[in-house]
C-alpha cells in the first residue's frame, strides 16, 4: 500500500498544485497584467467612444453635425464632400439601393480623422431604424437627398415613388420633431412645376406636376410646410427646387455612377458617356416633336458643384421659424440637341443618335429664373459652360468605366 502522506503529494489529473518555488514568476505575471490593464483603461478613457458614447452622439460647441440622407448617391456624396471640406461633421445614411459604397469609401479615405464622418446603412422607410439613428446621434441639421428620382420610372412604378419620397420624408420629419432637430434643407425639384405656360420659372410659378416623381416631391414639400407652420415646430426650412444636374467633382474624386439596370431611365449625361465608352450602341433622344426651336426638350443644366454650393449657403442662412424656397438653376435653357453636341465635343466621340418617341411624363421646356436665390443667398451658378462641365465629368467616367465597382 502507498502511504497516505505520499498519495497526498501526487497531483491529480486536471489539477495544478501550488508550488512555493514558482511564486515569484506568477507574481511577475500578475503585475504585468495589472500594468497592461491600467494602460488599456487609460487609452480607452482618452477615446471619444469611452463610456458608450461617441462624438457623433453629443452636441459640440463650434461644430455643426449634419445628417445627409442619400449621401452615397450622386448629389448626396458631392454635398457630403463639400460639407466635410468646410469642417462640418457628417453622418451619411443610405440603403445603397441607388447609392454607391465606393463613394463613401472615397470620403472616408479623404477624411479619416475621428469624429468627421460616419456611415450608417439603413432604410429610411424603416421607422424604428430612423428613430434609433436620431436617438443615438446629436444632429444639428438634416440635408434630405434620399429619393428615387427618374421621371420615366415614376410613371411605371408610382406607388414606389410615393412611398420612397413622400412617406419617407414624413418619417424623417417625425424623427426630427421627436428629437429636437430644427433645421432641414430639402432636396426638391423643378418637376413640381409640371409644364408651366410661362418661362422662366419663378418660385411663384404654380406647382402643377404631371408625373408621379414631381407629385411625390410636391406632397413632401406640402408636409414640410404644414409642419413648419405649427408653433411648436420652430423649424428652419430651406427647400431647393433644382433643375437638371450634370458634372462632377472638379478634382476627380467623385462622379456619377448609376446602376446598369437604370441606364434606361438615367440622366442624359450618363447615357452620352455610356455611348462614348461603347457600353451602349448609341444615344436615344426621346422626343423630336416638342414645340421648341429644334423639336427637342429644353432644360436648365446645373453643375453639381454649383448645386452643393447652394445647399451649403442655404444651410448657413437657415433661420428658426422661417422657410426659404429657391429655384437652383442657371437661368438659361439648352435643348437636348445642344447638349448632345456639347457631349460629342467633350468626349471627342461621334456618338450615334437614335431619335425616338417622347418619354412618358416629360415636358417641353423648363428653365429657371434664379433671381431670388441670387439676391437672398448670394448664390450664382459659376460652372455654366456646358462643354466644360461635361469634360470634367467625362474624365471621371473614363477613369471609372465600371463606376465605383460593386457595393
């Protein structure tokens, strides 16, 4: 038999017995762990997010935090770039159904500093998600760009447009009201005017939209205006009705990259570039029998750089309990044929043109009178040379034949 005192000295499987000779080594490990833990706690306390909060969740003196809905889209990404360059704090919310994560990545690389930019993937039609975003972030203002925005598509999918534009704007307003966000810059459109009898269009021109896109935007405007008139709202509201947007960032960092499946409904500039790149066999001009000089539609083409400048000036001029409504255009109408000629010169490609019947919901002639925005916001379009704007956009398109790549 083994003596009891000898049996007790044998270690059992799975157990580690204390050995006095190992004590100094273990004490050293404990001290090292304590030092490392203390250092980690110190570093965490210095970080903006310590304690479950971040700089995005609190108001900061001298810093304006802007929520940019649809900030991954063509116009929204350019607006975000301008805001970041002007030292605003920016939160982009986008569901990427029309936007591009590649545009957000460009902005993240340009402004990597903590507290400058954050991206939140969310659908503005999800009320719980929208309220969560507002609850967890301290916004000072909202620039609401997010919307489906193709006239032709709106005639085929009207319910989608009323839901995406009108209903989602209502949810944004409700969240702003619940969380005390008082400033709204709303991205609207000249499509709310329909086909006016008199040109140019002023802000007093009757709004008689003729397609679901324009109607949905007008409904959203009406909701905003009705709410802003209530005493408890005290909102600073700016509604910008802009015309046909072209161009891209002059430094070549951002551009327009619509979904391939949406090319049929997209902007004429995108179609011109696709034809020049050989992605599509030619450009389809829809409508040659309009009552205009050359039979094609006349539009007011506004460069995206000028457009975002108008948004920033509107934000700076927004005042509590006041509403500003402005047309954002050059004040000069150009025909589709003029546009196509400018695109050919900008790309250096003799683009094939196919002339087709009118697009449903389109109108013959639309151009703005920018007098009000010139006078009240000290804004004037600077990039008015059609060929130059298209040349800048073409450089980006050539270097990004597949847009930003996959989302």
